[in-house]
C-alpha cells in the first residue's frame, strides 16, 4: 500500500473528525463525571465511531443505497442534526431536561459523541471516497467480508 495514500488518508480523516475541536465538546458532555467514567465514555465513543466508519468503509454506498439515502441527503440530514444539537445547547434546553431527570445520567458515548460528532457525515463520506479510490483497500475489504463465510 502506498505510504503517500496512507498519509493523505490519515490527514484527511484527522481534519474531518477534528479531535482537537471535539475536546471541549467532550469535556462539556462529561462535566461532573469522574476520570474513569470519562475514559470509559471516550473509549466507547471511539469504538462505536470506528465500527460505524468500518461499516461504511466495507460496504460504503451499498448501505446508504439499501436504506434509500443518497449522499447529498445524508450530508444535509447530518448538518441539520448537528444544528439542532447546537441549538439545544445554546438555549440550554438540554440542561433543563437534565435537571428534570437528575436521577438518570445520560451516556453521551453513542449520541452525540460516537455519531455524529466523531463518525459524522463528513467522516463517513470520506471513508466511502477513500475506500473507493484505493483498489488495494477494496480488495482487502472484499477478502475480509468473504473470509468468515469460508470458515
């Protein structure tokens, strides 16, 4: 595999996912939690995001086509979802709901950390484009899909 492609893929995903920009969001979502709880939530969010990105890397546009979603629609829906989450945070509606349900502590590892913040529409589209652009990756993914069937 070409090292230039790997470097480009890493840089592209790093910019699209923006882990440095997600740090303040992670801290605000896990505010008041202990360090082990934060680590567990961060680990869970990364595993979930990896699974989602691997799914779209393996099956790509077939998954979106199967559920009837086109790529532009997916991007628009992801943007709307992020916008609504930002509005809730801006007007403190989430804080009011949290205070009403103080006994239950929400787990932000799946939503919004795992999906759509880490594995958002941009990262998913990037994975689809990267796996489509590199024939070697496509061959590896085809082998990994057929290998469990042969066992």
